[in-house]
C-alpha cells in the first residue's frame, strides 16, 4: 500500500477532500509552537508536545471526533514503537518511496506536492510529520507479514469454500523476476544517484535475457543481480506492481531506492488459476478488506502488544 488505506481514506473523506483550500483551513489556524516539551518517553525516544499537537491537527484534518489530544498521544506511542522496530530490523522504505507516495496522494486529491505542503502546514500538521506517518504506514505491514506471513495461510477447505462461493477459480498473473541494482553507496547518494539512474535507464534497452543477466551486469560498474524467482501479481510489492503491470518489453522502469537505481527484468509471465493462485488472490482480498476496517489485524495487534510489553514508556 502506498499509505495505510484506512488512514488515507479517512483523510480524503475529511477536510482535504471537501475543502482543499487555504481559506477553509485558515478558519481554524494552528497555534504557533515556540517551545517543545517532552510529554512521553518510549525507550530512548522522546515524544514532545509539538509532536502530539501535529498529530491532533492531523486527526482534526480527518474530521475525527473525541479527545483528539488523548488519541494523538496514544497514536504517537504506537507509531514510535513501530518505528523503533522498523529501524531495528532495517525494514524502512526509502525516502524516495515516501516522496513518491506523497506525490501520488497529492495527485489523487488534484493537488501538486507544493499545494499539499501548504495545506498541511496551514493545518498545523506539517509535511515532515505527514511523511513520517507515510513511512511507518508503508513499512509496518511488511514487518508484520515477515513475522507472521505463513500463519495466515488458508486451508484447502477454506479455499474450496471460497471458490464455491465465487463460482469460479480466481485467475492471476505469475511472473519470474530478476532485480537489477545499480548500486549507490550511502556516502555517495547525493552525488551520483542521478547519474546511476541514467545508467540504469540506458542499460534497460540493452538487457539480453535473464539467463545472461549476470554476464550482462559484469559490463557495468557495481551492478548486482538478485533472483526474485516466481511471484504472483498479488505478491509483488506495491511500489513495484504498477511498473511490472505497465512494463513494455522485458524490463520495468527504473526506481531509485535505498540501494541505488533499480529495474526488474521480467523473465516470463503467464496466467494461472491453480489452488496456490486462488489462495494468494483470496489472501490479497482479505488484506485489502482488513485495510478498510477500523480495526487492526489480529497479527498486527499481537505484534504491537508484544512491542509495548517490552518497552519502557513514561508519561509525563
């Protein structure tokens, strides 16, 4: 998901969708915050009154009701726990992924990123706070899936029942993929990323076959080939899925990630409708439905409760 569906649907149903203009937001301007006091400490991370005020403003922008400051405090605690675990295992999405999601969200609301930035700032949310929220919303489901992935498998009986209810076996596309990475070291990210992206774009047109990929990579400086193997459409990460679906020829477009400039090679693709395909399609539907629910998935709640039980949280 580009951003948590539940959270962004709520946002689009609120002030952003109904009155996307500065005049509407100016009716309740955010109060200037001249000092920052620590209100909560989660492990070694401090949550300030400014953090909580920004989250309360974000909730207000979603037209949420109730004690917004209390809700904001608890959301910030949970988000901090998630962010700490994401950082611990190195599972965070890249800045480029967050920026792209921010731009897509703006476009979905018929705004430029600059206009969305202005609205968020005037509402008292701020772009940095919103982008930090996006980063967690993008990274957290991957972490939950990595920890509990196989526990959510459907039984053969459940698959047969679902197919009987749908009256036909689901069909999806199965791909065999390779990941071609034009590596950009962290220390040189600002200096050479644009150059490496241009190199990757040029290389796409010369890509031979997947069998020759490793030999092909040797003709370039610091290029890695990663075998992704067999993946069905629903298993492809959200940030890559549009590029795979819209690919013309054997390769996708290039994305800049935390590793460098990357594209995927599509070694083969075919339509499948076996039991494994049915399970993956049904699971993807279940995950989408869970994303529209107001409740967290059981695994997400279990994971968060586990993190909370181990954390030292101090409310001031």
